[in-house]
């Protein structure tokens, strides 16, 4: 079941101004916001390039247009660097005989947006379709001077997560999320519902002249991005994610969409997502939807962990999950709390903070905040 997004009223006005100015919604009441606040919002949400491209001929303030233009070219340059880094990494994998599935990022830039720079990205999400090839690709990435992101335990990303996060030794290269599963880990009872994404024409092979990669069809992408925006990240709302979905929604075959939604157990999430999109488009059919104010991110993390734990198959796997969360590796604790701390003090700090977070979260839930 999806939990309501939480958003404060001042931020909501910024979202509404963006969609109205871009010609994507019906005007109801004049949305007045501070220009500087709106500008900072566009940067934070990584939509300033899209906004400038859509609105440069309709805005009244020449000064504001010039300011947007400067940042447009800044994002253009940053995105060119991003694309070269992606092409270098994927090119290495291609030459080694592997064709990854690219999630979001460059796939959306090339196959959804009219210009790549209108959809900035900062990391690389790839999935290896063959389980047998996963560790071969992982070794290729290690040879590019990458290392695993620090987890509570080395066992966690392989057994319970959907991916391994990798960072470069010098921290200057793209962060890579290397998926061995699309949405759910190997010990998750829901993992078989991912199969539909890789069947028939739901998977498309692309070649941009520099690299080859797989991407999803519009319908499969829409379902996956609904999961990403409304289920995987409960309260982590991002304007760019909603923009992706709004642009994709115009390209959908409803029959194909319904088949994927049913097979992947995503019908409820997609219905919820439609309400969110209609809210921003000010669709009169959907007056009942509203945002909840005053976000509590800890509550979102709680729901995600509960979903993960309750769907783990087998008592042995559940016990391993609990061991990882309540007895994390000493290396992880030293990195988080300090290399020179006494062994037992690391665990005392960890448990104290864990209990404090749980107490605050349960208190807020009990009081409806």
C-alpha cells in the first residue's frame, strides 16, 4: 500500500508554478512565489534546463531569462561530462562482451527527452540481465578502479538488496549502482514479479553509435518509474521523477501497460501515481487527492525496512537480515563513528542512535505526524 507524499505548502506552490509556466497544467489561481526561491528550487530539482527550454520565449523578465540561460549552459556542460563517463564505462563492458540494461539516466535522455541536457543525471544505474555474468561485470568494474560502497555487512547487498553500489577510488567518477535484480533481492518472495519487464518487446536494444545498451519500452519504463517514485522512495519526492512520468504517459499503450501492471503487482501503485500526476495537471476528475504536510523521513525508512523484512523468504534468511542490522561489521562502524574509538563504544553509539530513531519515529506515528 502506498503512503501519501508529504510536502509543505510553500514547496507545493513552486511545483505548481513550474508545471503552469511549462504549459503542462490548467491555470486556476495565480501562483505567486519569490523569484529567487523559485530559481533555487529549479536548481535543486535539476529541472532548470527543462524550464529554460520550455519557457524562454514566454517569460517577461529578460534578466531572469539570461540568468536561466547561464545555468542552462552550465548543466549542458556538466551533462556532456556525465555522458562521456557513462560511455566510457559502458564501452568497457561492451568490449568485454556485455550489454547492460540502463535504468533511467542516459536511456531517458536519449529516448524520452528531446535534448539530453533536459534530463540531468549524476550516477549510473545498470542491470546485468544474466545472473551468470553479474560477477564478471563486477570484476570489470573493479578493474576500472572502483570499490564497493560501505555496507553494514558484505552479505547485505548480495542477499537482500537489488544491487551493489560502487564508488571510484578517487571519488571523482560516477557512482555505479550495479543491479543483479530489478526491484527485489534474491531472497525476496516478490522477485518473480519482475519477469514481465524482460519479456517480449518490453526490452529494447539501443545503439547510439558509441555504446550498446538495453532500455525498457515506454510501458515497462512507466511501471518501473512509478515503483521508483511512489513505492521504493515513499517520501523522497523529486520533481524530475514526476516530469519523467508525465512525458512517458503520452506514449503509453494502455493494454500493454495493464498487462505489465498486473503481472508485476503494480496496479495499486500506478493508480496512486495517476492521482499524483492528475493533481499537478489539475485534472477535475481527481479533486480528492491532496498532499500531507510536514514530512517525516524516518517514517518512510521504517515502511521500507518493514516491507523488505516481511517479504524475506525463509527463517534462516530472516535471521541473517536481523543479524546484519543489529550486529553490523566493525569496519562499517569505524568508518561511520571514527577509526580510533574503542570497540564496545562503537556499538554503544550505534544502538543508542538506533533506539533514538525508532523512538522518535514511533512517537510521531502514534501522534499522527
